[in-house]
C-alpha cells in the first residue's frame, strides 16, 4: 500500500522533472528574481512549490483511482503531461512565432482548465476522491489565468 502510493506520487514528480529538464537548454527560461508585476501575483519561487503540491495531489488521486479502475489513470497522466509542458507551449511557441508568450499561456491555461474539468467529470462516478483531488489544478490554473490577463493588460495586449 505505502509503496504503491509512493510510486504514484513519484511517477508524477518524474513527469514534472523529466519533461522540464531540456527546457533551459533550449533557451526556455522564465524570468528569475523579477518582482511580480501585479499585487496579486505570487513571487516566482512559489510557483514550482505549488506545482509540486498539485502533482502530489494528482499522484494521490492516481493511487486511489487504481483501487477502482486502472484504465482511468491515463486521464491524470495526460493532465500532468499537459501541465508539465507549459514552458514549451508558451515560451517555445513565442520564440518560434514572435507572438507574446502570454497569449500561448492563456490559451494553454484554458485548455488545462477544460481538460481538468472533463477529468473531474469522468472520474467522479469512478472514484470521487480522485476527482476531488484534481479540482485544485483547475483552481490554480484559473488563478494563473487571471494573472496572465492582468499582465496582458499591463503590456497592452488586450
């Protein structure tokens, strides 16, 4: 039981870490040490901590989900992969297209919110706890989207 839970959590950490290892080598770096532009934006060091907590919740959700249905775990892995690739579909696409990364971030956040909501809907009948543990991803991503919209207003993109 403990090993299965630990494996579930570590598998989500693995996605988060392995997917993001190449990002800095590809020149996909977020600004470090820059003060938040908006009063409600958290300092930069908080964001990776929040994502580790969210991925921990997804891992715990997977653990409880596989107690009832092994097939549905792939929904959680898909969401984790989408979330982990944020740097690629924001900074990477911005680098290629010369369009602000904020636009790609907002579109990506919208897709994450929709996918996470679909996953909650799909998982709720199968395992309520797993569905509930996915909801914080939606809440955090909505908050992140509010920050992105605020930054877009500051940069006069909208």
